[in-house]
């Protein structure tokens, strides 16, 4: 790099430094703006605009423009405030570094580091680092790191990083912001709407980055690490996997290994109980079903805490039975016995009826065969017999007719062999 100072100029600066009331300028044509508080070192293109105080321009073509007091332009063609807007309290260091008009309190460090117009209180550090126009309060650090026009309070940190959204950060090589602040959006898994103030982007158009060394978060808005996510995953109810793929038709609670304790599920809503229902049922529904079964069983059956039904107690013919099968077996045996007894009794009754009917028929035939003498004053005796349906009977008796034949009497006896019967009768003739 060429030196703009010769030995005489250096001596002049040293001499002038002893006099506080004079401006410091050195080099052919360097312009200190007419203020005794400015320093201009360079050539005819080195310039501090009039009206500035406490400003410094050092280097070929270095320039501090209007309304840029207390600013420093250091390096070949370094420039501050090339317009009417205030660029005071700014620093541009490096070849062709530049801070635009209206960008007060800003810093550009690096060859061709640039801060555009009206980007006050911004900083660009690095070769070709750039902050666009109207990007106040922004930061660009790194080779070709940039904050785009009208992007306020943003930061691009890293080579070729780009911040193009307000209040957002692009961090890392080629990182680029994508969305910035969002309003009234629903976070994943949340029903309430939220609003963000910006984003931090660490990924590029071709890939993403891993964030390491993240401490476990404790507050609602803290980041969480993989350790915490694993803890959440281990405690969550998950679908089973088959061959590494999620099986949405099956869920195994707990570890799912043989011998593991079963899992209790609480607060289950009552499911629909129907032929076409696939709902789960809860303990209340199971209790209702068991209660209806216990009620149907009778015998003092009740529903236990585990949903089972206590054994009933049935008393049949003085014997206690504790299950429906044995009770029905006892009833069946007794019914069979009663049926046999009834059928036997019915058969005996039928036989007895048939016997009595046969005997009665034989008795009737025998009695009807008796004939007595109806002549006046006659006393007669008679005997007869009869057979009906293989049953026989005998009849005998005596009869008397009065002299005037107006009165007739008879006495009759019958027998079937094991049974006897007696009958008597009288008749009167009235005219």
C-alpha cells in the first residue's frame, strides 16, 4: 500500500499536535472541513465536510460527509454520510467501507463493509458485510453477511448469512431467515393462539444444523434437549411398531414384555355398547353388566371389586348348591323323579279307574238281570250275574208285592268278589 505521508508531513503533524487550537491535516489537498477539532490525512480526495467537529478522515479518498460529527473514516475510499441525513458518531474502517446518509451511530469494519442509508445504530463487520437501506438497529458479521433493505433490528452472523425479516437472526454459514415474526398462529399441539417477535435461523437452503450443548429447559419458553424429549417419549402412550413402521392398529401399554405388571387406565369415558361399536367401556359399564347378570342369577350373587360375580347359593330339597349348573342338575333330577312318580301314579289311577269302571259295569249288568214276581201277595227271590270288560259281578235279592198290588218292595245285594253293595227300594201305586 502506498504511503500518503512524507517525512515533512509527519513532522508537521507532530508539530501541530502540540497546538490544540489548530486542525490536523496532512497530505496534498487533504481537507479538514475548517474545524480545529478534525483530523484529515491523505490526498486531495480526503475530505471532512464543513460543519463537522471531532471527526477523522484518514486514507486516500477517505471522506466524512455532512452532519457527521464525531465520526471516523479510515481506509482507502472509506466514506461516511454522503447525503444530508445525519451520520454522526459513526465509524467506517476498511477499503471502500461505507456508511450511508442518515445512519448515525453506526459502524462498518472491513473491506467494502457497507451500511445503507437511514440504517442508524447498525454494525457491519467483515469483508463485503452489508446492511441495506432502512435497516436500523441491525448487525451483519462475516464475509458477505447481509441484512436486507428495510429489515430492522435483525442480525446476520456468519459467512453469506442473510437476515431478511425484522427482529430475526440468521446464524451460521449461508443461514437464511424464512418467516420472521408471526401473529395469531397456533403452535403445534396447542389450541390457544400466540404471536412471536421474530426467528432465529441456523439452517441453509440445502440443509439444517444440529444445536449441541443445550441445557435442559425449565420454563415454558425454554428450549428442550433430546434427553428431555426421550423422557417425554418414554412416558407417552404410543402405537406399536412393526418392522420399524408405526402400526396404527395396536397399542401396548407399559414395556409390553411378558411378566410386566399390567397398566391401569383411569377416567375412561363410557363407550357405546352396540353390535357395531368399537368403543372401549369403563368400570361403571362393566359393573352394570355384571350387576344385571348377578340379578339374573339370584341366590344372593353380588358384583365384586374386580368385576367378578360371587357364587350364588340355591336351596333345593334341603341341599345347598353354589352354581347354576349343579342347581339345575338337582332340579332336573327332582323333576325326573316327580315325572316318574306322576306317571306311575297316573298309570295306577288309570288302572284303578279302568278296574272300577269295569266292576261298575258288571254290577249294573248283574243288578239289571234280577226279576221279581209282581203278582199280588207274592214274595220272591232272584239272582243274576254280569261281565263287563273282563270284570264280573253277582246280584241277588228278594221282592214283595202287596195284596192290592199298590206297594212293591225289594232288597238287593251285589258283589264283585272283593267289594259288596246293598240296595233297597219301594214303589207305591196311587190310582
